C-alpha cells in the first residue's frame, strides 16, 4: 500500500469520527501555510542554502526550505513537530494551534501537493 493511500485511510478516511478533519476549504497547502511555518520555525537551521557550520547542528540533508524537502521528511517532521515534546524546533515556538495545523497539512494534502 502506498504511503499516500495509507495516510488517506488513516487520516481523511474517517472525517466523521475525527471531527471533520480534511474539510477545510481550501485545504492547507505549502503556499498558504507550510512555507510560512517552515520558514519561521525550521528553515533557520534546516535549509538547503545553509552550510554545515551555519545549521546549529541540524543534520546536513534534512532541508525543509522547499515543498520537496518537507515531503521527503514528512514522517520525521510529524514525529518531531506535532507533539509539543517532539523536540523541534529545539527552542520551542509554534503554538498548539500551529502544531495541529502541521498535522492537518501532513494528513490532508502535503503528500499529494505539487510544487507551485
Ligand atoms: C535551532 C536550530 C533548529 C531549528 C530551528 C529546527 N531544528 Fe530540527 N534539528 C536541529 C538539530 C540540532 C537536530 C539534530 C538533533 C536532533 O535530532 O534532535 C535536528 C534534527 C531534525 C530532524 C532529524 C532527526 C529526526 O528525528 O528525524 C528533523 C526531521 C527535524 N530536525 C525537523 C525539524 C522541524 C520540522 C523544525 C521546525 C518545526 C525544526 N527541525 C527546527 C536543529 C533545529
């Protein structure tokens, strides 16, 4: 089973029980949410433009400054960002509402988005 199908089944397949997940119109997208969120909270360390000594320890290659980068690392972004104790960003910052929006974006649209 593809990851996209799995997420669809796990996330969007049960909107009734989950209180209407994935019914936002228009859905959250890289353009209307993700780019700003990642830019504010993640890309200061995780950017393809940053050399190793400007990343504050963020591993080389884990770059979240493009849609493709976030798609590639989607499951790690979820684990490290959605729970308040996930550890990213290391200094905290995102509100609970923003973390919930990251979860919604990942569940509902990230993996089927195409670069604008
Ligand atoms: C101040 C710099 C900094 C910021 C900002 C930051 N990170 Fe990190 N990130 C790190 C460091 C250092 C590591 C390596 C240590 C670790 O994994 O905790 C890391 C590792 C990671 C990893 C790889 C490890 C794993 O668990 O797979 C992911 C994915 C990640 N960060 C996601 C994010 C996301 C998403 C954000 C924004 C919500 C973010 N980071 C913001 C510094 C940062």
